[in-house]
C-alpha cells in the first residue's frame, strides 16, 4: 500500500527552468533532506500531476529524468520508488529545513576584516586613493589590445603560458624599474600578478606560516594585514610618527621577538601619505640585516609625486636578498585591468610562480601584451605626465575646499604625492561622521579601519583622484553638512 503523499511542490510558472526540472529538483531536495526515505513509494504520475497542476507527461518527464540519474527506480505493476540504494538520512528539524541563510558546512577561520564602501546611485566616495578611470587612455589601449589579440591568435599564444606572466611585459616592467627606480633586475626577477593585492598575498604565503611573527606599521593597509593573518602569522604593530615608521620602535620589537618579515609603504605611507626619510630607510635596511628579517616594500603609487623627483625605493639600494618589492600599473591605467608585479630574487619568483599555478594559473596574455606596448612606445609615460597634472590640481582643490569648509576644525599636511589626504578631525567622532555622511550620500572610511592594534584614530584618508573638481567641491559640501549633525 502506498503511504499517504504529503509533500508539497510549488512551481514558478514564469521561470526559465522547465516545469519538469522544477519538479525533479523538488524531489531531489526532499530525498537529500530525508523527507523522502530510500524505498519510499511515490504517487502515480496522474495523481502528482493533479496535485501540482501540470500535465501528466510533465511528471513522467521528471520521473524519467530521476530514474536516469539513479534517484528513483520503477517496478512494473507496483509503481515508482525512491532508490533503495541511497543512504538513509535523518530528516532535518522542520524549523531548520528552510533556513537558507545558515551555512551548509563549517567555514574555517573568521572572514577578513576589510573596509569597503559600496557606492549607491548618486553617491560620492572619498576612497582610499583610487585613480579616475575616466582618464584612462582607452583609445590607445583599445588599439594596442586589438593588435595584441590578433597577433596572439595568429601565433597560437592564447593558451596556457608562463605563470610568471608574459615575457614581453616582464621585460618592459624590468626596463621601467631599472630606468626610473634604480632597481637592478631582469625579467627573471618579476612575476606579473592580478593587481598589487595578489602580490601582497603571494608574499605573505611565501614568507610567513603559523607560528611566525610579522611586523606591520601601527597604521597600515588592511588587506596586507589580513593577508599575513591568513598565512597564520602573528601581527605586531610598530609605532609611526610624522616621519613614518619609527626604527627605534622596530628594533625594540626585534629585541623582544623574532620577526620573520615586515610590511612597509615607505614611498607614501598608507594611510598618512608621509614619505620615509633617507636616514630611516638606511636604518630599516640595517635592522633587516642585523635581525635577519625580510622586508616587503609596497610601492603602490610611485608615479604620483608632485613636489620633486621621488625617492628611490628601498629595493634600489638593498637588492633582493632580504626584500620583496611590489608595484602596480593599475593606478596609471585602470584597476579593472588587474596588472601588478612582484619583484624579488629568482628563487622567490620561482616559488611565487608555483603559488600562481594553484591560484589562477596565469594572467591574460593579451592584456599583458597591450600594456607592454604602451610601456615600450612611451605612451604610458606620456599618460603619467598628463594625469599627474590633473591629480595635482585636484589635490589643491580638495585642500582648499576642506580649509574653507572646516577651518581649524581639520588638520592635514599637503602630501608630496599620492592620491589622498590624511585629514584629522577635531571634536567629531569619525564613526558618527561616517554614518551622517552616508545619509548625505557620501562615503568615506574612518581611519580606525587602518589601525593594526586597535588604537583610537582621529584621521580619515580622503582620496581625491577618482573625483573631478566639481565632484570634490560637492563632496566637501556634503561632508560639512554631515559634520554639522554628527555627535562627538
């Protein structure tokens, strides 16, 4: 005798998925959750069709599909049954069956703590220093991309390639680093990555493991902190002041604890924008030698320096025996192109390539070839000079607008480079200010997000690169209105 049929199946009539597949899916779900046990009898196709409100042939299609997949079996003269070969599953409690938000399996580790402002329609955002993609030389890049695509297709170069990146781009990057930044490197010292964040993640994977200790500046780039945490490292915050990383504080840490590596942004300290002076650079290199730790140098916006020729990277003097150097083309072109690079010893790069093979195998050879053409023809350098003038003007507009709107209630120093100001607000709680700003359709990230050890931060990093001058003025007006209602 068939047991009473009490399973309810509801169809979405206008769905793209055919009705017979919706019925099949509902039956599979009932079997997987234990509501239909192995050996259970199903109603006849005519009865089920009447209950669901479909043609009998539709139900027969569902049964035929599930028989073919092994979920159901049929017996002549007896009917259709859930396969007895399936394992028995205890039915889930009714209150939990439809808890779709509850994870189906245990997720290891806590999620990374990363600040992000999702822009809404009409929202202006003071980001952390992103470029204006409207300034990208799109026509130049489109022509270079078309040529690269045609040449790659004709040369059978659209398949798998070197995980370190295309040779033509690695050679172009090496030439740029030798000529403009004083690095002694070749293509063998370079691994192309999908943005600088991937290079940071690779560095963390290669330099740290559970039980290791890594130093990071007290205020630092959150994704870098999270990358080393994900590798299992213990993070130690090092004091920063008006000149950047404090070498005495770093040495005091090294005397207490064996440090495996330190992550630094000496060119324009993230988030405060200050430039690490030569005497501290020399001291940092000496400490790495003395205490045998590695330096991860993130030179994330070297091209944007307004006052004078920028200081050369640490890697230009120190080499790669204890140093990994990270850079990016994303801020010059577009973050969506995802072109960064990791520079280091050949052994480091070979290991990085092995990691790339496990992560995403390689980048896009056509995009890499197009970027290489822009570099080799000088188009990228010409574009850099053009946008530098634009960003310098926007820096002045933001500084003037903040001073006019807030007067002595804000404190900042004009940065020598980069695409953001580090602004300290007096008498206003930044979390309250950020909430009030969102109500004005303005987004920014309070400086607390950049604190490595949770100390209270009174500053905010206000990026000006991605906003034009009109947008900057409007953003400051919204910020002023938000400040007038924010509670300290």
